[in-house]
C-alpha cells in the first residue's frame, strides 16, 4: 500500500468514526422529543422504534420494556401521559461515545423538566448507559440503562464506566 493509499484509508476510517459519533448522538437526541410527544400508543411506538427488535430499556425498580412495543408500553401509562399533557422536557447531556466496530456505548445524563403552575422544575435527574449496534437500518439501541442520581450504588456504577477507554 502506498503512502497515499494508507493516508486515504486512515482518512476514510476517521470520517466513518465521525459519522458514527454523529449518528449515535442523533439517536440519543431524538429520544427526548419523541418521549415528550408520546401522548398516544402510536407516539410511544415512534419512540420505541429507536430500539432494536430485542432491545431493552431498563429504568430500574422493575420498570423494563423490550422491543419497540415494550418500550411504547413503558410510556403508555398515567404518569407519562400526565407529564406530556401538562408539559415536560426530557433533556439529554452530550453523550460520551465509545465505538467498537458495529457496536458502541454511550454515557450521559438526562434531566426531565415538569411544568406545574406556570413554572418548570427539575422532576428527575438520571444517568444513562446506552448500548447500540449498527444494522441495516442504521444505529439502534440494544440496551438503555437509566438510573436516578439519588445516591444509589447502581447509578454510581454506571458513572464509573466513564473511566473505561
């Protein structure tokens, strides 16, 4: 391989990694607006479509959904519908993304703001570990683990994964 071919191959690999980072960040960024507009089961299915067919959303405390329909089911409840009806915003922080070929992990925070009596307040703050895989339809969520930042060991354990790579 010539020097030019090697440089071109390195550049192509770098561009692919940059594209992967952007695409993964966009998957994560799409969750908030989709969840905040999921006031029907169809809206929940649009949110669930971010997950792989066997993907898991683990909210802790026994709240878990699997596959797009299972994730839609997590959003199809009185608490979530009231949040959406009254006004809420799921705001993610920028994710720390680690690529490994067609797999990736990301770590970020999420704040959920709730509207009450004309003001917004932080309703919940959590840490998220996202596991994603690239398939024919692009990047999909394989597993999202979400834990409240309330001092629990599981949340601290997720935060410690930032020390990897």
